[in-house]
C-alpha cells in the first residue's frame, strides 16, 4: 500500500484530479460530477477524477485547434524529437507507470511493465517514421509534367481507448498521430482514468519543457465525451478501441459526417493445434493466451481447435497446466492470473459459463468466482476450459474473461473453416511443424484474420507490424508497418512545367 502511494505521488496523481488537460494546464469541471477509480486488486478506492462537461470539451477543442496550426508546420523530424523525449520519459517512469497499470487495471506486474515497454517501442518506431513519411512519385502521361503524392496531417485526432490496455493503445495512436502532424484528444476508459492522468502528465512535461504550446495532447474524462468526439466535424479521425457493440455506434456516427475511423473491436481468437505440433510449446502458447491479462486482451485465446488424434492427450495436459495456475494479487509476481476489471465483468463471466452449460458445454476445468480474504475485491475468477461446438451462440461471442473453448477437428480444411467461422477476425494461430499446413494456414484460403501466427499464440503482438483485424473486429490498423497512413491525408500533385497545357487522356480542347 505504501508502495502504491509513492507510485501515485511520483506520477502526479492527486486524491481528486481535474476533468481535463490541454497539456501543462489542467482544469476542474464546471459541475461537481466525479468518477472514483477502484482497484480490482483489493477493491480499494485509489483516487477520484472529475467528469468533463460540454463546456470543458469546447475549451479543449479550441486549444487543440490552435495548437494544430502550430504543430502541423513544425518539421516532422522535430515532432519526432518530441516523441523521442517522450520515450525517454517513459523509460524513466516505467517502474511507476507499470505498477499503476497493474494496480488500476489488474493485470500482472510483468504485463504492466510490458505495456509500458510497448509504449517505449512505439515511440522509437515513430521517431524513425518522422523522417520516413514517404510518398511515391509517378510518371505522368503528359510531357514535361511531374506527378507525386504527399502525406499531410489531418487535424485533431480523437483517441477513445479501452481499460484493458489503458496506456499502450493510447500511445500507439498518439505517437503516430503526433509525428504525422496531428494533435490528439484522448478519452480514456472511465475504468482506468488514473493511468490516463499519469500518461498525460508525462507527455505534457516533455512538451512544456520544450516550450510547445498547449493543446497538442489533450485529455478529457467521462463517458459523454465519446459521443462529443464521434459527432464533432472538427475531428476528421477517430481511433476507437473497445467492444464491437460500441464500435458499431462509433463507426456509424463518424461515417455519417464523412469522418474516418480506425476501429479495433472484438476478437474471437483461435489456435489450431495440429497433430504435428510441438505440444510443449503449444501448451504454453495456449495457456498464456487464454489466462494472460485474465483473458481480457482483444487478442486473448478464446478457442483451441485441436486435431482429433491428439485431442485427449492435449486436453489432459491442459487440465494439468490449469491445475498449476496461481490466482491472486497481480502485483505479487508469484501469481499467474489477476482479477477481472470489475464485478460487472465477473457477472458477464458467470453468465457466459451458465449459457455455455445450457448449450451443452462440457467443462473439463470448472470455473467459479473466488472469495476469501485474498479475493476481497470480488473480481477474481477461476480460468476455465470447456469442450464445445463452434456454432454455440456463446462460442460465437467474445466474452472478456478467461474461458477457453475446445473444439475437435479432423482435417486442416475443417480446422480453418472453424477458425474462420466466427463474426470476428482479429488474431489466429496454428501450432504445427508441418510446412504444408503452416503455409496453407497463411495463404489466401487460410486464416481470414488481421494477424495469423505460426508456432506462436494469438496474443502478444509486437508493435512493428500493423495491428488490427477484419469483419466485426472493424478493419482498422494501428501501430507498425504503414499504419501511419491512416493518420494522414494523401494529396496527389501534378505539376506542368511545359509551355502548353496538354489535357490528360489525350483530350483536345482548343479555343
Ligand atoms: C488489446 O488487447 O487491445 O497483441 C491490444 C497483444 C498486445 C496488444 C493487445 N500487444 O496482445
């Protein structure tokens, strides 16, 4: 507990935090509503934060608009330098910020540190990018003409992030958006507002130390802010991470005003375990994928599609592995599994198990809510495993909890069809030492997901690749590769340096 209070102090978190920030400047809300942040680790209230009003939102937007005028004209490598310094500040704050992530969100300390490491990595990536925002040059069909494309900043980018990666997902968006010349308005999950306060302090200090204007990175607290962003024409791009249900409303609202959205929605990720798999590796991949972050990653492993010849053996090994899991305080590195985010999530977990049983699920590792002095927050549940059929309604849905479904297959074609036979399309994997199977899984007739791995589980993607998925996952891409293009507008330029004006397509127009 003492440790936590010094972490909070180091990160600039007060007992009552202001509703919004445009950078160095923080302001209280004009009305008295507040959100309390409770730790799922021990149920204790950590601190409170005010909720932003429509007036607060307006004042942030005004500041952001004027900051954009400045920021877009700052050379991209200079913007990159701000992000480089942000990465350095994160290196210095890693211990504190990782601990807060673990305490406020409930993921293991190692995963909390891992999340901050993802932030550092994306900063490094973005710094390099700031000198590589390349456009193509094309050959014009007309003589003495030059044609090329450039990438320009879009403006104010709205970032709406989820509780499960309370700091990393924001940084993927913000680091890229900033080097691309945009300014950001962040609405974090109301379940993890203090992580957001901490991040905003870190980035604001870097910007203030460099005498940058207010409004480059902005934070606004409260659920109502989401709709304000979605419906605001001044925000050309909204990057949303969260459930498919809310993603649908975000996408509709943003599209109806012809805004652009980057959607990172639900996953229903499967690992195919071939009879040619290395089973030792497969067990680790499957168990980490299913119980890591207590099953609350969008990349968490929800389904194992197992070849029938090894099904019984693999199931038995899985049951044994689950028997060794230690559940408890995630700040204690001895534990594998921490709590769910809140008791509402525990209810969803329990309901999913009930529904599974009604549909015929056979639980080979039983679930259940834990109680007792070590589990006083009421948020700790037992990771469980059930033999099911892929078509069960509950199997088709994403339940954000450590429930793992086992499905049997005969042929690889059947396994791929099962893997693809869900509405979501985020992450997928095959465990096999058979080259033909691996390549078939990765081919155009293989996995339909945005992420497809061989001999690696479904979660724990590196930042260097584009992150996102198809179908109900929303189609957005964030993070590495050329995902930066989603944060810029492309302009095609044709320049005529001839002393005549030839028209394209050979059209003659003489006056
Ligand atoms: C998420 O769950 O929203 O691939 C992001 C992973 C992490 C990111 C997950 N790098 O599991």
